[in-house]
C-alpha cells in the first residue's frame, strides 16, 4: 500500500518537471530523478495512516516536502562547492551556478504551489516556518565558518534547524490532516526530531569515515569548509593536540594542516559522536513505542533502523 502511494508521489514529482524543454525542467529532472530514499514522503504517508486522511492532500504534502528538500540540496551543493550528489554530478557542475540558484527557486515555488489547495491556515503556517528554520540553520552555519567559538549547543541547534526540523515536519504534517489526537502528534514529532538529529550526526561522521568515491567529495570537506561538527568536538575533548590544531583553524591553512586535523578527528572523534548519534536514535525509538502498535508504526521502526545504520 505504501509502495502504491509512493508511486503517486513520484507521479506528482515528475509532473513538476515535465512540460517544455527548458533548462529548468532538465535541471530539475536531473536532481529529482537522481535516486534518493524518499524518506520524507514515506514519513508523511505513514503518519497520515494513523487516522482518516484526505488522500489527495496527503500525497501532495508528501511530494511538496520532498521537492523542498531537493531544492535545499541543489542550493546546498552550490554553497558547499560539492561536485557530486548521490554519485551523479550536481547541477552547478553540469550547468553552472546560476542554473543551480534558479532551479532551487523553481522547485521551492513549485512545492508551495502544490500545497496551495490545502484549506488549513495552521498547515501553511507550519510549512513555511519549516523553510524559515532551514534557512536560519544555513545562515548560522555560514556565520560560524572557521569560528573557534562554536559550542556543542550551537552545533545541536544548527543541525536541528538544517535537518531535523524537516524530518520532524514529515512525521507531523501527515497526521495534521487527520483526526490524530494531540498526544500522538507529539510523539510523532519527537520521533522525527530525534531521528533527524541522529541522521545528521551520522552524515557528519561519514564526512570523516567514508571514501571520496562514495561521498562524491573529498573526505573532511566539512572542516575544509570551516564547519566544526560533532566528530571534531568529540576529538577535541579526547585529545589535546586536536585542541591545539583547532586553535589555528583558518581558511588560509595549508593542505597538510587539514590532513593532520582530519586524521586526529578520525582517530579520536568517531566513537564519541557515534555514541551521541545512537543516543538520539534510542530516544526516537522510545517515542515510537508510545504510539499505537500498527502497520504504520512497524514501517516507521524499519525506516528508523535503516536511517540510523546507513553507511553512505
Ligand atoms: C545538508 O547539510 C543540509 C541542507 C540544508 C540546506 C539549506 C539551504 C537553505 P550537508 P551533505 C541551502 C534553504 C534553501 C531552500 C529551502 C531552497 O551536511 O553532506 O551540507 O549531504 O549535507 O551535502
Ligand atoms: Mg552539503
Ligand atoms: Mg551544507
Ligand atoms: Mg554533510
Ligand atoms: Mg548527505
């Protein structure tokens, strides 16, 4: 049943990029068909399954969230100067920067247009607030580049805004269009939040533990871009030499400097960060346990396991 609904979501997504042969369509199609796990649509559909839902609105919400996510990735790759996404060349690599900027704007507008038929002001208030949060998160990250003052709480706030808020929303927006009670809505939201936190921490760990071939960008790209993430903070807590290196962090540092720092993080920062990521995954599982035992909950459990055990 979920598979059938996902097909309907894919159909809507494809409609967004079909029409004339303009660059925007081709570029949008490039990112929209590049694979991806469709995590957000899956959670919208599953959370909508906890009560009677308006099917058309649910499918549109699922598609719109995925399209907003795609838009943010197109802009993210351009900002991060990442040449690959999911093993394929990113939009600014195939075309150029302007095309990436414009494609992101187009996708964002298309997503908003899709949900405009939903007659619920609270829904729209929440939906737009998510996009604002993602923007704030990216701004904070930009402001904090190469700053040595970034604290653990700054990091947590930033990953909540740039990643967890959207996953939390996908777990809540489906339920918001049903008669789901407020307690269920609370647990669905907390589940999404904690899962999103765990997911972004894993993303930040993979930046150190994966390979250039899998990541599509050099290992250690985050620190080279000036982003102090959890593995770096954990390494600094364990190792004085990491602290010393960090005190010299600047965009002007040499390749050798970054290589040395990356090696220290790989050696001292992974275990601690992995533990914290697991801690968030456990919290997510706790909130899932508070929901009624049904097929939707079981499917959410399976997705949680898949997401928090990914190696790419
Ligand atoms: C991924 O972080 C975070 C993406 C959020 C990007 C948001 C932007 C502003 P990563 P990876 C650019 C909002 C833009 C919109 C809504 C159009 O760690 O490692 O860079 O996968 O992810 O590149
Ligand atoms: Mg990125
Ligand atoms: Mg980024
Ligand atoms: Mg990353
Ligand atoms: Mg990623």
